[in-house]
């Protein structure tokens, strides 16, 4: 499910900014092309709810690397677009998720945009099955 959320974020970034910005989902050792986005998963967690349900909290840090050390003005403009563009994302199966706990900061010329995509899931529970069943059935008067 986490990979589906990352795909949804990448799709929303493409819709918001077009094809001029590259989106990286995996670690890049060297040679990434700026300006670009990098989608980082922070620390996903699962908390149980009543019954067979649980809430999955999926926090993300979307880095924006400007071209040639952009200005803070550029970074703040990108952050504003991200505020609107990542409010809702669409997963590959068509489901929509709402972003929560949205915030951002600029650290050493790189924009860090933080957003959580939480979901409540039903945890499948295996029930024991019967191995054999014999029924002896007759009519009442016959």
C-alpha cells in the first residue's frame, strides 16, 4: 500500500508542476537532475482500533531541490503549490487519500514538505474452517 501512496504523490506532483520537474521515488546516489522532487518515507506506523481495524499513519517528506541554489522566494512559491496540489492524492486503484499534518521548512536551500496520508484498514482475520460435516435429515411425518 505504501508504494501506491508514493505513486499517488508522484502523479499529483506531475499534475501540479508538469513534466519540467523530475520526481525521484528511490535513493539516487549521484547525478540527479535539478530542479526535482524526492519522495522520502519517514516512519510509517500502525495503531490498532476496535475490532479488526487499524489506522496506518504514513508520513512523508517531499524534498524540492531548486536549480542552481534557488531563492527562498522560489522555495516558498513551490511550497504554496504543494499545499494545494497534495491536499488529496489518487491511488492507482482510484481511491483518494487526504493529506493531513501538512507543513514545510527550508533547510540549507532545500524545501522539506511534510504530509501524512493516513488510512483505516480492515485486518483480515482467518477463521477456522470445518473439516467435515455430516447431516442426518428426515421429514417429520414420513
